[in-house]
C-alpha cells in the first residue's frame, strides 16, 4: 500500500490563515471600540456620515437649539382666481384660426390651455402680455371647427 504524505505549502498556509481571520474579524472588531472608549469631544462632523443622524440621536436641548425664531408673515400671495374662455370664429378645413383671451383688469395670466372643440389638430398658446394670451391653430384634418382658448387669471401680489 502506498500512502502519500500531505505537504503543507505556503499558499495553503496563507489561505487557511486568511479564512480564520475573516471568520473572527467582525467579532473582534465589535469588541475593540465602544462609546465608552471614545473621549468626549473627539468625534467631529467629518467622522459622521452625511444623512445618518436623526432627531432621535440628539438631545432635546440640541433639537431645541436647531429651531430659530419664527419669521415675519409673508405676503398673501395669489388670490382672486378667474377662468376666462374664448371661442374663435369657425375655422374652415385648411384654414387658420386665432383667439385672444384677456384677463380681467387687475389680474395676470397664470396659465392657459387651447384645443379644438371637435378635432385633434395641434394648437398653440402665446403670451401677448402678462394679462393676455393668443391662441393659434390650423384646421388641417376636417370639417369646420372652433378653437377653444382658456386662460387662468389671478391677482398676484
């Protein structure tokens, strides 16, 4: 009977050592440093990963210090919403139509939409001023149709 002796090679010894270290490395690291081991005042902002602290991680006094004084009240903002809709004259097939929509006095354009009453051809809105829009459309696909232009107006302070 021929028995071959197993030989330990340097590569096998290194691989075995690495396996043992990796299996115990986490457990050893967990026991190396605790909060009691850290000297007060030595952890700085560069030591803390961004977006990892929550209000539950800081003291009530620190949370209170984060809140400043209440600022002055702002302006009332936008009010007096008005919707204005204008229909163009009938636009024959192959023709182009326009409609001008003006906001009431004292209000300004905040937005608008335009479409055909029946068809699906493209239509466009363009600002004439901060109080007026003009709708354009080309009736390329069908019978006579009407542009429907709507503008949203408001009092803006």
